[in-house]
């Protein structure tokens, strides 16, 4: 699964695929394709998707620029690169064509704009996977594929990207600050307010118009160790969470977080009641004004009951905390989301004491008078 939602796997280097009836888009030069896929290996020229079997409106994967996607005819609509270094992670891929120009997008970032051509032979079946049925399908997981017979406007594309990114734990590229918006176009993650905390964006929330109901979430990025869920349990899937009675109460409300990319070490000195140091990594919350508070669970991979969740509504340095909540032995804590105000900051803290209370940055302190057993070796 991708962010607790199901995927379909197309095996690599096979003629495997999923196909369906013609979409009636012959000779169209205005069209858009948006998909979420996670490649499992990187080979040049592997097939991804075609609006029509045989190559019309076809998307392939190429190894140039560190790995990127492109429309098959003359490498049109190139996406940005570096996909090969992010295999087995979901990518939000888009192509938007019209007015003689086609642009490829990767996680919302525009690539090279080139002439896409027309879908001259698009009256055959569409195909996900190896669209030439010649054994060069790109092994990958597919989450969603969407095809339009029109050119999408910028606001429309932003709404689609926000829906897919939130659902699958994908961080929209923030080279240009980009909000996450609901189906009405209303922002629920403010890129301008979160310029320092725009990494590893993820969230839970509900938007009935687009059948979005994300009950638990974890960023798909590689260095992430935080999962947040409704209720008191991290379930194996979003479906299982629903089956156990967890729901976002209010439509078009979200609880979203992003971090500053800081370190995972307790290397920042603070003055808490229970804690003397915190992680370099700090998260900031964007919570809808009409969000209905309920119990949520946070789990931090690799941490235990020696650590505390520390929260401050206003202090980005977390030197002054509103809450210090001890994690359990599995690194989890359940609490009411009312403790997380819109714009609140949180991190993990720990009671670390060095000689003469010089605590910041301490990694090791060996004392012969502080033995933990009778072993004198």
C-alpha cells in the first residue's frame, strides 16, 4: 500500500498491463494525464501508460537526468528528473497539453514544455503498463490514473495535485511555495506560512466531493519516522481504520504537518519540566478552523518511553512548552487533537544531563561511579 491506501503492481520487463475501451480522443491535441506511480526499477524506455494502446498519448520512463517521465513522441513534455534515486516511492506525474504546448510535472514541479502532437490513433484501447505488449513494462505500483480530454487550468491542476498528494503522502514540490487546497480551492496547508516547515508534508482529513477520507498518514519520503492516526491505533490500512470506527467528523477539514528537515538527534538544549534537549527536527501544524477535535495517535519509529512529545502553540524553538507527553515503549502517544492548535509546533524531547548540566550535543558520558551492574571489567 501507499500511505495506507491500496496499489496495483505491474511486474517489470513483462507484457503485463491493465486495459479498457477506447476513450474517443482521436486527433485531440488538448488533453491531460495525471497519475500516481512508484517505479521499482530504472530502465530506459520502459512503458508506463498510454491513452491508446500502441503509443498514442503514451508515457515512458527514461534514465536521462537521473530518471524522468516523458510523452513518447520526441521526448515531449519532459518531467523533472532524479526519479531513479527515489525508487519504490510514489511519484505524482502529470502531463498537460494544449495550445501547441505540453508540459510534464513531477510532484507539482513543471518540467520542459514542448509540442505534444495529436492523438491521431487514439481510438484503440487504453493501457496501464506495457502499452506495446512487447515486454518492456516498467515494474511499478499504480495508485490512480486520471485522463482528461481538455487542457487543465492551473487552479484545476492544483486541486487534483493536492488531493493525490495528501492521499498518498507525497510532498508537493515547494521550489515555488504551493498550497494544498480542497475541492473548493480553499487552502488547508498554507505554503507561505510554512516556508520553514515544508518538508515531508502529510496529513489526515476529509473531502466528500472527491471521496477523500484519510484517517492515518505518513509521508512517503525516505527519512520519515512519524505516523499520525485517528483513534488509539495505527492500523494496517486506511480501510481497517474505518472498519474500527475512526472518521474525520467534518467535511473539508484537515490536520496537516510538515517539518524543517532537522536532525533526528537530541542536540538542541531546552528548558522543559521533563526534558532538557529536543530533536533538531521540528514539525508545524496546519489545522482547519472547523476541524472537530478527537483523540489521535502519533508514533515515532525508533523512539521509546524515554522520549516526550513536546508541543508549543507559539514557540518555534520549543523552549517553552504547553505540553510534555511521555511516549510509550513503542514510541507512541494518544492524546486529544485540541492540544495541537493551528500553527502549533511539536518535536520530541528527552531528559539528557551532562557534567555540570552542560547538556547540548552530549553523545556519551562514561562514569566509573555510575555503574549499572557488579561487572568491574
